[in-house]
C-alpha cells in the first residue's frame, strides 16, 4: 500500500483513507465518483493509481481551487463540478456507470477553521454556516423563525433534549435586537441548558449541528444523493458512506438494509423479498470505525462510521419507501419562517 501520510498536513485530512482504498483496490483501476471532494484527499489518493478515473463534486465553491490543482496534474482522468448531491444524476446522466461512489458526510476541517463562515464555536463573526449553493443562512434562521420551528430543528436535527428552552431564549433575546454573532448565540445556548460535568462535548454542539443541517438541507441532500448513486453504480460496484452523527447513520443503514437481498422480514414465515425490490447484495451491516492511531493524528475522525454495500444485478427502481421513511425530516428541512 502506498504511503499517504503526507495528507495529514492538508487542509482536510481524509477520514479512513486506508480503509476506503482497501475496499476499492484502486491499483486494479476503475471509475470513481467522489461526492465530497473537499481539498481532494480521496480523489488524489485514488488518482495516484494510473488506471483510475474520478468525477468529483462539492457544493462548497471554495473547493474549486483545490480541484483546479488536481485537474492540472491528472488532466483527462479527473473532472470536477460545483454541485450538490441531489444533482448527481444531472451531472452524470443515466448511461455512464461507476465502480465506486464515495460520500464523506458532515463538515470539513477547512470549513470549521475558516472562522468567518460561522461553523466554529471560536468564530467571532456573524452566524452563517452555509456550505455553498444555499437559499438561507443560520443568521436568518435564528432571527426569523418561529418558536415551534426552532424547537423542531433543535429537537430533530440536533437531538437536543433542552431544545424548547434554547428556542424560547432565542426568541426572547432577539426581541431586544438581532442576534448578530456566534458568541452571542453560544451565550444563549449555555444559559438555556443545565450543566452536565460528565459530558465532554461543548454545550453548543447539538444546537450548532441542528442549525447547520437545516441551513444546508443535509438530510434531504443525502437521501437524494444515495438514490442517485444507487442508479449510477455498476453491477458489483460499491457505494461507500462515512457519516459522523446518528441521524446520518440511521438514514444510510436503513437504505442499505432495506434494499438488500437479506432484508429482515416481518416474520420468518414471509417469503423473501422479490429480486425486483432489491438494489444491493446481502448487506452485512458491519460498521468500520477509525483506528486509535488515526484518531490520535486526526481527532475529528473519532465519531466517524463507515458503511458500504455492493450493487446487485437487479434493475434500478425508485425507492419510494426510503423517502417515505424520512418524510418528517425532509418536510422539516423544507419548512420556512
């Protein structure tokens, strides 16, 4: 295996890179889609093997400067598109099929460390949290949305137990004037929560996560992206997803499990699901997590979970049940003032 240790000095260290390369075996070659290009960690590692080709996408417009460097180096084997997951099929079309499609979900290090973008607790700037190609910012959400909607966002997207108190205090605070900065929002959150000395995570983590998910329609985009990916993978190709929180993982697990040949039956007396209602081979439901060595190098990887599944020979069909299962989350992401 090649040595990719130099990537730890890049703006966004690719999580579980060695594990992904072990799954994909790019030394054999193949056509790849990197759905979260970032600073190019996965794409550049894959392209370092000469028989590979990569199509990369990323909604963050600031990633294009990294993609331009990759394009200069690999030329005809790499292309990049500043688009969202939901645009995957529009970018590719329906005829071209791929061996591997990779999603690395969540927020990147370069987004967090750019304090002007308002993702970090250390930011002094306006609350923003836009990943790119957005219709709304965190500032607009905090200063305009109703008590009920704020409560629902914090509760369902952040799994925040004290969601109502936080929402209520945001409403009270903005009656005095707009909530303009990240430190101001953090003060409100801390004032709204009971202190739990046993918890190691920042008290604002769940609320920030919830706002970010809402602002970027992250769950709707993930659902659409997974559906598009399932249509674009070759028979025997693999769909690989790295998630960082329980809601994302729940969505990925349901999609892989519910459309696999070994889908759990309501009863053992029920017949096996028909072939035309499956998309994947038997799903083993095994989660791969980072090694302690990787966590020591890149602490941000500590909550990562990797799942992958293999495309079956069955014809693609639109998985309506998948969207129905998470309709409440999709509807909430589409709710406005």
